[in-house]
């Protein structure tokens, strides 16, 4: 394995371009409101001083009171429109059509600036792409390492402990997810779900250990079969169905849904990598020194498969972005007041003359995916042996 | 071998069960909304605001027609505080209210009494003859509202002070007292004690299972036509497109992978590789909309108007077979290309990699050493070993082809199953949507089982025993 540190100088040209592009999109995502906004970044007047781009409301109130005041000093953003600001004069104007209006990439059907939309949309794309994969990786790491570490061996666990665990699980499920008593006090369903998962993981950690009377629990079979079942449900259709039933989308819901489709692939990958590492000598020596299983997984196995997980993460971000874009393209993603690349692209369906609505957002999606793949491929080739390519799709 | 097939088929059963359960959970997610959709499409003009009695009558009729009055599953898991007769309530807003009241008060006797009082009052009000019509009407509406909403109603109090009938006035006061009682109460601990009730086969899940095979009763909420009929009409377009895309991608990727591995290292092969990489990163819906935009209209010059702007084309009366095929292919070409190009890239990359892995083996070296040309080495020796992972992949790409065809059918306006699913999402036609998900899930599972069996049959090294 090549353990040399990765520096920007040592990268090949295409990797440099990819990293550059990802940083640009990151910049858009973080500082979008300072690049494109309909209020100045800094505004100074003897009555009102401050950063309107950070907090619009008080500035707009000030502007409403005294309309025609000249500021002493102000810094204007590069693009004088935010993603939601409506320019009533220019509907579907071509890029560079009206030089005075500064719509560099034209406007869409709702009279909004396309470039501003692209800048604001990068936040949604990256947020959903990265967050959903972080969730999927956490879940996949937990299940995959359990499954891989205990494959063909099984967990040796106490009989009484296991029965106790089952009872706790039933109680947790009944109490937190089904019974209305608790839901009166913990109103939020997502909080209850989170609590359920945390308590489940905790109780598994505390209780799956040997006692006087033991038996082998084939945890690998359990996990691989559930992954198999999950992978044979048609993902996009299921996603469409769930999103249709749950009503209006927000970023949190969409992230959860996308990560629901991502975890089986990552679990499978982690399982395979853990099985590879498990056969190494240092694991055996650690075990013979009496290191506990959890510690072996956390301290000796997981550090050895970080690269592969990062590679899977890079590919996963690409496919999550694609998924989010196709959902918004169908009009089933985030509500239309939140501008996304897929939504801008979908407007070109009804306006075949507006080529700028098709080309620029699509190019952004495509380039971001290309950049993610480039990074993934580069890291994958540096690991020496190419890991399984299942995770690409 | 037969043992392997039986085992594989048996493992398909839990997968199908999970898909069934998932579809049922989603379909059954909000019965109230289902009834609303059905009513707004079938009983137009029946609004809850105008005539409450008529509304409840039609509501209950719809609930019975859709089978939503039955319990959800073979058994019901509730708690000790739940109203015992909750299963018999057909008016769903009342049911939700009863559940909520039982959950917050934990006093099922009080909940039962509350609804009993309302029913009694409604009966009494109906018998009134000497009251002013407006007042009677208003009282009826308020009482119906009280079924859906047990919050303290000031309007009811106003009416109770002006009403002449002593019996009704005292009962109204009773009702208001009960409303106050519910507002005061905190949840009781009897909610924590579970209670299981057995329902038998007369439940919604069983109904869904039987309707799946009987067909006629499983109706769309929008036009009351059997779901199976709607799906069958659209299925042929989806199958045609997907089959064409599947054949095209298998054929092209097979040829391309062999060509690439024979020309490996040459500049042409390298540029084809990079082209494939770039193609793979381009979302199919983007490529599709660009193709539609530039090559199916005269917006960018009539020179480029090569393809029809979506649809499947009209077939005239006297058209012969070749004309029909010509019209269909002309319409199918763009969507088929858009569905298959990512699949082609994916399959080609994998087959190429496994050919590369296999050609490093000793027997491949031997074949070359004894004088076989590179072509016959790859075709006769290497490919036979490299093809196995490719066959497994064929089973895995079927769901992704299905998913791809949803977007493409919407984009190219093809009346297939994907567009039907999309339209049923837009119009909240749950039965159609979840039957489509169910069918594509079943197709996926069957395809995976088939490829596994094919794999085991082709490669005798696979351990089919045990």
C-alpha cells in the first residue's frame, strides 16, 4: 500500500482540475450569498452600518424607510441577483442579451437569474450529496464491519444476554416507535427514530458478549441477506413512492431518503474489505494478546480500510448528486422556491428555445460528477490493488 | 443443481415478502388522503362544508368501496386504553379523533360516552320540528365537527344557551363538560400496556394480496378502472423500450469490450476509454433533454429536425407490419439510446476488466505460445472465463434499466409504466403507483434468481450443493 501523503503538487493534471472544480463548488456553497445577492455585502451610512448579505431584514426595513439615500460606502456582490430575486423585466432572456441587466447566463421562466440559481443550487447538491453519504457510511461501517469480522465464525454470545437483548429491542420498538404514550412527550418522529437507533446500537454493544452458556449467532447471514433484500427493491421507484407519500420535501428528508438507497452498497464494500484485512497476521496477534473484538475492529481494522471507504464516499457523493438532480428534474424533489440544478434543467423541457436552461445546469451536474469520479479513481489507483467496482453504480 | 434452484427460489420468498410489506406500508400510509382523492374524483360537488350529513354518507360509502373499513393487518397491536370499538368506526376523521382522545386521556369509557352523546344529540336534533331551520342546521354541523375535533367549542356553548329544548340543552352541556375534561387530561399509564387483537383474514393486507391476483376490484382512485388493465396497457411500451435497450447494451458492450481489449494500449482505445468515462458522468436525463431540444424541433434550424418530439407515434389503419415497426423505431430510438448508454459504459468497463484479469492466466499464455492469434485466444479461451461476472451483472442492471426508463418515459412522453407511475404520483393515485412498484420489484427478484441459476448452470465450479 502506498502510504505517501497526497499533495496538490504531486497530483496529475486532471486531478488538479477536479480538485479545483470541487473547491469552486464548495466556495459557491459556503459563500454563495456574498457572490450573488440582491443586497450589498457591506453597506455604510450614518444611520445604518453592517453586512446586509448576512441579515437582510433590518437592511430592507432601513431601505423602505428612506428610499433614495446614497450610501457613504458599499461593496456590491459580483452578481446583483439572489436565486429567488425576480427581475420583472426579463423573462427567459438569453445570456448576454441585455448588457445592462447583467444576466450573464440568462433568466429562467420565473424571471430569476440562472447564474445565481446555479450558485445557490450548489449548496443543495453538495449538502445532500455529502450528508447522505456520511450517514450511509456510518451505518455501513457499523453493519459491514460486524458482518465481515464475524463472517463464517459468528458472534459467540451468551444465551441469556441474547434473550435479554431481544426483549429490550421489542420494548424499544414498542415504546419509541409504536406507543402513543411516549409520542406525547417526544413529539418529533425523527428524534424518536434517532433515539431508537442509538439505544439499539448501545444495547448491542453492551450485550453481545460471551457468558457461561453461549451460542453462535450468524450475524453475517442476517446482514448480508437484509442487504440483498434491500438491493432488489427498485430504488428510484421506491424513492419516488416514499417522497410522494411523505408530502413536501425538505433537505433533511431528502438526505435520509438518499442515504436509505446508499447504505447497502457501502455495507457490502466494508464487509469485503474487512474480510480481506481480518486474515492479516497483526489481527491475529492482537487477538492473541486479548484485545477485545470491538477494539480490534476500531483500532486495527478500520484504519486499514479508510482509503477504500473514502473512494466509495467519492463515488457515492456523485451518485447521490445524480439522484437528487433526477428527482428535482421530475419535479418531485425540493419545493420550487428552493432553486436546484435539476429544477433549472427541468424548465428546459417546456421551453425548447431556452438552450441556456439546459446546458449550464446540466454542465454543472455533469462536471461535479466527473470531478468526484476523478478523485475517486485517483485514490482508488493509489491504493495499489483496485477494490471491487460494484460501488460505482 | 435442482437443490440449488429450490434453495434460490426459497430465498426469493422473504425478499418478495419484504417488498410486499413495504408497498403495503406505503399504500396504507394515509387512508384519509386516499379517501379524499377517491371522493374528489368520483363524487364531485360533495364538499364537507356544504352538507355534512351527505358528505359523511358518501365518505363511508367510499371507505367501504375501497375496503378501508377493515383492520390493517392480521393482528392489531394496540394498548389497554384504546377504545374497544375503534375497528368499527368507518368515518376516518372520527377514528383519528377517537384514537387521539384515547391516547391522551387513557379513559376509553369517557371516549365512548363522548361519541355516544354526539350520536344521541344528532338523533334528537333530527326529530326537532319546531326549531328555526338555520339554528337546526348550524347545530347539526357543529355536532359533526365535534366528531372530528374534540376541542372546546364556543359555538356549541352559544347554541346551548339559546336552544329551547331542555333535553338537548342539558345533553349539550354534558358534551361541553366532556370536551373540557379531554382538554385537561394528561396521558395515563394504561397506554403502556400492550393489547393484541386477532383480526383473521378480513384485513387490508389480505385484501391487497387477493386483489393483486383477482384484478377487477383493485381500482384506480382517479377513473375507477382496474389497476391491472391500466398497467397492462402501458406495460407493452415499457417492455418494448427496455428490451430494446437491454439487447442494444448487451450487444454493443460485448463487442466493444472485445475490441477494446484487443486494441489495448493503442491511442484509439485510450480515447474511447476516456470518452466512455465522460459519457458515464453525463446524466442521462440531461443528454436526453439536449437531444430532444436540438434534434426534434425546428427551433435550431429545420436541418436538425430529425426525430419526433416524443410520444410513440400514430399508426394508421392500413399500415403494414414494416411501416408500424418503422414508425415505432423512429420514436423509440432516442429514449433507447438514452437508457442504454450508461449501461453500455458500465458493462463494457466490467467485461474489459475481467478479460484483462483472465488473460494474465497461464492457460492464456499457453494458448498464445502455441501460436493462436490474439483474436482466437480471447474469443475461444479468455472470454469463456471472463464472461461469468458479466452474467451476474446482467441481473443487476435490470433494476437500473427500469429506473432509467421512468425518467426517459416522462421526458419522451411515452405512455409506459414509468410515466404511469409518475402520473399517479402527481394525481395521488396510490393503488396504481404501488402496484407498479410491486410489479417491478417482482420482475427484479425473478431476474436475479434467473441469472443466479444461469450462472450456476454455465459455471460448474460454483458450489451448488449444500
